[in-house]
């Protein structure tokens, strides 16, 4: 399996935006600006060569490609958090 050099912040921005269905919600959660999240989403879409969201006047609508990626990232970030918690409470 080939591992891509994707930006961690871009993956975090996508995962948060997918859960919130909102760039603003992701920005609040990540304590960054709306513009920073939008920039990270664009970079990730460019790196992957696919659209992850459709931008509408009502906000974000996740694409089928985004629907496939989002649950993988949610589960992965949950596993990372659990592993870190286990290290801290030994």
C-alpha cells in the first residue's frame, strides 16, 4: 500500500467539517478561522484530485467521495485519541 504525504491539518479540517456539515462549525471546533478551514479543504481536494464537498448557499454538501472518507477519518481520530488517553493514564 502506498502512503500519501497528506497534511494532517487538512485531514482534521475535513473530518470536522464533515461532522458539522459546516466550515464555521469546523473552525470553531479547531479554534482557527473559517478561511483557514476553507484553505485546508481546498488543499486536500487538490491533493486527492476529488471534490469532497459541494459548496452551496446553504453551506456544505458532502460528495459521495467525502462520504467514503469521513467515517474512516472519524474512526481513525477516535482510535488515536483512545491510544493517547491510554498512555496518559498508565
